[in-house]
C-alpha cells in the first residue's frame, strides 16, 4: 500500500510548481516554503494514509500547480 507515496523528486517538483505559480501570477505566498504544515506537521505535497472513525483513506497532497492556501490533510488554513 506504500505505492501512494510520492518520491522525494516528486515532492521537489511540487514545490517548484508552487513557486512558479507565485512568480508567474504574482499571487500571495500562503504555502510553507518546504511544504510542512504549521499545524499537523505533514507535508502538503505528500499523500498519507489516514484513519477517520475506524476507516482508512488516502489523503492526497497537492501537485503545486494551483495556489495552495491550506493543508489537504488537517484542513488548516494558511491564510491569516
């Protein structure tokens, strides 16, 4: 079941994609530079297997191609 995880190179590509969004559009920088959520500590670009009320599911990280404004895993907003 580990095949849902992104490689280090894939994570780096997501970070690069997000930086392109910032520079090409002039939109604000909400996402953490290295991708670590300020609240839960998970990487916002990585996929995780999570548990919700005794059922497991895959929480999918962002690809960085659109503006990231919050954590896809704990739903914490980076906009403040």
